[in-house]
């Protein structure tokens, strides 16, 4: 199984830079004072489609041969990867087929449809999603682009922290959330290549702690009935991703739902920017003092900002 190297991430950056935003890095003196920290937030909530996922999807789509691209691309996703793949396909002028569960958030359904993808809805089970996707691929010949267990996707995701380090220099800690592991794998490869002594720390909800348990045992433990407001972190780790994480990630910590909501509210109120719950998980780890940031320069990847505004009251009860 091929694992990306930093050279693949550098190549991906050259391919995708004309399509992506080089997102801003923000800091908040209020948050730093509250937490006795020196935090730099890489704002992928300002990325196209509102999430880092556009980096990896774009790299995967743009790396397809002309012959493969003619038949289009396909995936199953209830969230940001679906929108990212749809827009990446639109930019290349090819078809995108997306399988979404019937209970996918309305904001994400609208985004995927708005980018021109052909959506097929199915029952909200992994079995239904995989079977529906397999039928579409058999019928169309489209290339499956996995949301995270994909060489080109990981390479694309690693460009976010590459930009952070290029723009703001050395860091002691770099934190990011972990679900399937695409962002974490890419972040770990880039960070360790550019800053060998940096500590890469993944952050995960306690109610969806399969990555933590996998990291501690050394073998993938599937995510079963995860329960968390951070709906972007529900998936099990990919095999390729886990190989990278075992080798290059220093630590995985878990946080409570209360801390996630507190961290999200802190960023909304203090920084005046909108992030989704998954993006708040790294700051929640600092709030819970799971990560030592005192006297250290810390980078955080704010993974996305796609919030269902109809659910705001649920977030801040």
C-alpha cells in the first residue's frame, strides 16, 4: 500500500493552488489570555466548500487521466467530501455522482446539488451507501474517490499545514481533529517533514474515540454507533491513513461534548467566525488541558465551517 511522502504533498500543492484559497491564519488575544496560550488558527472554514476537504478532492480529480476522467467520479458522503468532490469535478468539467443518506443535513444536500453533482439518496447505513455506490460505478464506470483512504486525497489535505508553516514559521504543537484520518495523515507527513521536532496531536470526541483506541492498541478499531455533535468525525480510520498515523502522529487525545460546544462558542464569540463542531475539537482539548500549551506556539487546523443554522439552538443549549 503506497503512502504519500512530503514530495507528493508539494506536488499536490502546485496542482491545486490555482483552485483553492490559501486560507488565512488568525489568532485571538482573548482566547490566548483565557487559556494562557499562543494559538494560530489555520482557517479552513474559509476554504472553498467551507472545509479542508476541497484540497484533497481537487488533487484527486486533477490527477485523473483523461480516459478515467471522461467517465466521471463517484463517492458516498453525507458531508463536506461530497460538496468538495462535486466542485472539483465541476472545475474539471466532468460528471460527479454522489450517494447521500436520506438524513444528510439539508445545507449539505443543497451544496452538493448546487455544484452540479448527480445525487442518489439511500438508507442511512454504511451497507446501503456502499451497495448504492457500487451499483452506480458498475453502471457508469466512474472512478471512486474515497473521502480519506486515498493517496491523492491525503496528499492534498497535507497542503493546509504546509501553508501554515510556510506562512508562520516554527511551531511546538500542531493540533487537528481526526475522523477517517485524511487530514491527520496529511498534516503529520507535512509537519514532520518541515518541523521534525514538532508535536502532532490529534483530537477526537470521547463519544467517537475509535482513532484513540486504535492508536493505543496498534490496530484499527471500527467506529460503532458513535455519539457526538461533531458529525464530521464519525467514520472509522482508513487503512492507509492509520499506517501514517502510527508512524508520524505523536498523540491522540479525547474531549467531552461539553468542551466541544464550549470551544465552538468561544471561537464564535471571541473571533467572530463560524466553525462547525468538528473544527472545535482541538481547541476543546486545550480547554480540557489535555494538551500542554503554556509557553508553546501552537497551530490548530480549523477544519470547516459548514453549520446547519437550523440546529444552532441544539449547539448552545
